[in-house]
């Protein structure tokens, strides 16, 4: 290629070739920097001017290293020297610091210009790589963020209590967290790529039928699906655990389903709790026999069947003779053992299809579901009396427990459950009147029971008028510090003839006839007055808990009554706690909630009494403003012997903690029970181990003087 028709010569040729060179170099997008042997500039092109912000004239005579950012300078010069020493081409990246303060990332390639084997200059190409550097930086930040995100996810999945596993579209395992590994018995390494159904085998608890893969279900429907209720997971070793789970589809960036995530957790404990509570709702804790509720259910059913088959139903009402005497003289523990021994003997006298129930106290009811004639019931009654005749050996005691039995028969003595029970009860009173240890059939003229009720009711009226009620106080103890944290006020009736009567003997009657309203008001006022008096006497009084019956709580004046008593006695509301039962709250939860809120607003504390014996629905608990859960003493009683009870008590304690409620264990009698409760970090305890209920005067002695203000 020629640039002109006639080849130029001499100075012309030099000028032209220089102009060509300059045009070419200015057309290059790379900066060019030519220097002498010491690095001082002799030439730069246009691109270099754009990068450096300097014109050729400004650059001329400047050393190439002047504009290297101070932080890069040492590194770059060291590299340069090394390259120059070996005569190798030189390559580096550094920040070019412009006069206007702007920083340009550059990549520089340098080579020596040789003449006759001597270095007489350098040529460098300079490339602006700012944009690539910025992209690199952004990428690094994104990578870092991604890493942090992944790490957070990993820590979360490793530490949550739920098991998590994921599958691809075909249901092959792609991930399991440690809990999923533990629960299935498969490690992630072993399980990767296996079908979900191999690792996560689900069956129906009742039928043991295979349950469909929830992940595939979620994928097919492209939505979150819950697990069928009552599922169990079969672990790798064949053992089973009840679980609850849900599955959800996993989507990619385009919203397409790519797999499923399954989250599940063990519900063995809560399922056992529900079952236990259901059992507890139908059985007597002392003897394990069906309770009144279950008996009524079965009686209603037996009447229905008898009607259809034209058969008869027998109902036997038993009340032990002089049991109260035994209980009072030898103590509750012996009384309880006797009741258990009696229950065992009764069980031997009836068929499996019959029902023996403990009504409460020393009363038992036996349902003979199908008899041909009343005489069959008489035969059973005779065998019961015979079975109870021999003495019971209880530790060092030899006790006799005879019983009086009343019998009613469907259909002649009543057509429904209530009438039959009432009449069997009445017949039992007749048996007592006949000298005990015998049985009596109901006769229409027997209305002794009604008379008895009437008697109790009028005695209670008199007791109110004459001031025969009194309160005993039982301490509640902080299990950590052993300090007294409160007391429960428990009513007693000082009857001139009967002596000190316990609430179990009269609260039910008082509730049935409505007297509980007056009695309850008296209790509340008395308790508040008493605490106020202790405070006034300079004692470090503790909050006192008052039991509230359902009838009282539902009365429309209840709230106003409580507020009035507090105002009139001048007691600071934080010294008052009210104990309510679960069933009371469940009955009308809407209005209960509003009364509870109002009480709470007044500053009164609220406790659930006998927790665990009522409804198994726990969800309501979080809806009510409850401060304290009192675990029923039946659970505490069997702590050592019954692993199920231990689990329940543990679960209730944990639940209380989660709901921010104090948990008080009732009926703590033995150091073993205390040790268990303490180990499980139960907050407080109440029971004979710490102190029985005692009269106010005696209780005051347990109160410390108030610290100086
Ligand atoms: P509660 O509210 O569950 O009271 C606790 C009961 O357990 C009390 O029985 C107490 O004496 C008893 N107790 C305390 N420590 C132990 C122990 O270590 N072992 C055993 N086995 N029992 C223990 P009490 O005083 O006979 O009262 C029975 C129930 O009568 C109370 O159960 C409560 O529901 C009701 N009650 C008592 N006072 C009143 C009251 O003023 N008003 C109402 N409405 N009900 C009351
Ligand atoms: Mg109570
Ligand atoms: Mg209780």
C-alpha cells in the first residue's frame, strides 16, 4: 500500500511518516505513553489525553509514575523494576489519579524501546478499565450478600425445631435439615436423590394405611397443603412418631414449580396430652374409674337400648358408711387408699359391660346396662356387700368399709338418667336410715335426699346469718427462692353440731341453690379485709387468691361487686387474685373475655385453677388475660409413678412459660414431687409439703414484718 504516487524522500518523508504515526496513534482507543529511558514523557496520544485529562503539552516531561495512586504506587513500581531488570515486558493495573481528583482504573502494558541493545525509552499502552472494575466490585458485593443470605438460611435450618426437607419435581430428596435427619433416621448424604416416600414414610395412625406424598400433592396443586390429621412417620428403624406437617411448592424465578418443601414436627407429646386430658375428663383421678360425666353418657345410651330391646336397666348408688370418720381421724392419704381398695373390690363384682363410676367423695354408682328383672340388681348388690365385708389392710391399718346401696330400675323407677340417679340416691339414704350396710330399692315415698338437700340449704342460710364461715389460708411458695409469694383463701364451715365442715361437703349444694352468691361475696370481703388488716399491722402481706364459682362469675353484678369490695376495704387490687376454672371460661368465652379484661384492668390477677382437668382445648388460653396456671393436684400426685403425668406437667410448665404465665403446682406433698417440679423450672408450688391451710391467726405468724419503707 502506498500513501502517495511518488515516494517522498529526506525531511519530507520523515514529516509524513510522523503525521501518519500520529494519526494512527490518535485513532487508537488505547492510550499511548512514550517516555525516555528514565520514564519522562516524550509522547502521548489522544486516548491518553482522555484518560489522564492532560493535553500532550501538559504531559510532556512528566514521569509516568507521577499519577499512580499513592496506595498503588509501591506495588506498581516494584513490579516495574522487576520487569525492567529482567528485560521483560511489563503489565500492571493501578488507579490513575487525575489532577481533577478523579480516579481512573487503568491497565498498563509497557515495553522497552531498544536501540543497539540499549534501553533508550519505554512505550506504554494505557487502557481505561474503570467500568470492568466497577462491575467486579458490584459482583463481589452481590456474592457477599448471597453468601450471608445462604449462611443465614443454613443456620436457621440447622437450628429450628421443625424438620425441613425438600424434593425436586419428581419427589427426589434434595435437602434435609438436622431435625429431619434425626426424625427420619436418614442422613442427608444417604437420602439425597432417594424418593421422598422411602425416607418420609407416612401412615394414618388409626388404620396404618399409607398416606399420599404431601410434596407431590403440593406440586400438583401448586399451593400449600396441610398434612392429613393423625399421621405418623415411620422412622428408618421402624419406630413411629405422631407428626404434623405442611408442604409447599418451590418456585423458580419465572414462577415455575421446581419442587416441594415439607416442614414437619413431632406432636407425640401434645397428642398424648390431648388424649390424657380427654381421659381425665371422663375418669376419676384417684381410682381411675369412669366419672360422673362418662356414667351419664353410658346411662343415657343404656336407657335407649333397653327401650328398644324391652329390657331393664339397674342403677346402684353406693355411699361408704362412716368414711368421713376414717378420713378425718387417719388423714386423707389413708382415706384415698381405702377408696382405691374399695374401687378394686367393686370391680370384681360386675360384668365388663357394666360401668362403675366414682361420683366424688365416697360415693360410687354402678350401672347394670341390661338386666332381665329387678332381682338381678339385688343379686349384684348382695355380692357387693359381701365383697366389701372383709377388712382392708392398708399399711399398719386394718379398716372396715361397709356401704349403703340404693337401687333404681328403668323403666319402673324413672324414664331418664336424672330421675334414675336421683331415685337411686334417695334409696341409698333410706339404706343408711335402715342401719347401713344394706341395700334398698327405691320406693316412691322416699324423698329423703330431697330432705337432705333442704337440710343443708337451710343450715347454710343459718351459717351465713350467724357467721359460722371462716377462711383458712394456705401459702404458695416460689420454688427457686422458697419465699412465700401468695396464699389461697379456702372456706371452712364451723357447724355447731358437725364441727369443722370442708368445702367439698357444701359448695355443690350452695351452687345448686344459689347461696354461693352470698357465700362468695362474704369470702371476697373477708379475704380483702384480712389482707388489709395484715398490711395495717405492718406485716409483709402477700397477694391472696379467692376461688370463684361459675355461678358467681356469670352473675351480672360480679364485676361491680369485686370493685366495690376493693374500694370499701381500701385494698390495693394487686393483693387480690381470682381463681377460675377452665370450664367456667369455656362456657361463654366472649363475655368471659370481657369480664376478665375488666378485672385485669382493675389490677387484679387471674389464675386458672385445677388446670388440665377440664377442656383439652388450649387455644383459648392465649385469648384470655391469664397470669397464672395452677396444675391440678391429680397430675402432681402421680408424678413419680406415671410418666404420662410427668410429661403433662412438663408440657404445662413449658406452655405457661411460652404464654408468659406463672405456673403453680397444686398438691405438692412429697420431696420427690418438689424435686421434679424444681428441675422442670416450675415457678411455684402449693401443698402440704410447704404448709396446710391454717386459720388467719396462725397464718399471720408465717408473714414477715414489712421491710422499712
Ligand atoms: P382448690 O381451689 O383446688 O383448693 C385446693 C384444695 O387442695 C384445698 O382443698 C386444699 O386444702 C387442698 N390441698 C392443698 N394442699 C394439698 C395437698 O398437698 N394434698 C392434697 N391432697 N390436697 C391439698 P379444700 O380446702 O378442701 O377445698 C376444696 C375445693 O373447694 C377448692 O379446691 C375449691 O374448688 C373449693 N373452695 C374452697 N374454698 C372456696 C371458696 O371460698 N369459694 C368457692 N367457690 N370454692 C371454694
Ligand atoms: Mg383454688
Ligand atoms: Mg385447685
